[in-house]
C-alpha cells in the first residue's frame, strides 16, 4: 500500500530530491508506456533499451517517487556494458 508521508515526514516532492526508486517488471512494457503517456503521466525516462538489455521507462508519481517499468529485452554480457565486481575482501 502506498500513501502520503506521515506527520513529521516529507515526500520526495517536498524534499526536492529522490529518496528511493522502485523497478516493476511487466510483460508488455510497450503498451504500459503508451497508456501512461496517454494518461498524462510525468515521464522522466522515455521507453528505451538499456546497455544491460532491459526495455524500460520511468515515471514520477504525485509524491515524487520514481518508478521504472521494465522487461528483459536481450542478453548482454556484463563485460559488454562495463560491469565490475567489487572485491569485498580486504
């Protein structure tokens, strides 16, 4: 359940910066994007295929939370998009 912030708390819109984002994977992201755009959603990232193989777009809700809607589009090697594995051992 999503709701407005509790008393004494602020939404990202009130703060002027994002506090988190959420990615939701859906089957037909193209239709979802078209519907969101038609409905007047505040789109901050147009539908695009990322370097790591996801087809996604981003919207911001009325409280300023950012949502990415995505689906897997293609298999891309982590080396191809520059992924690095951090060594967590000293």
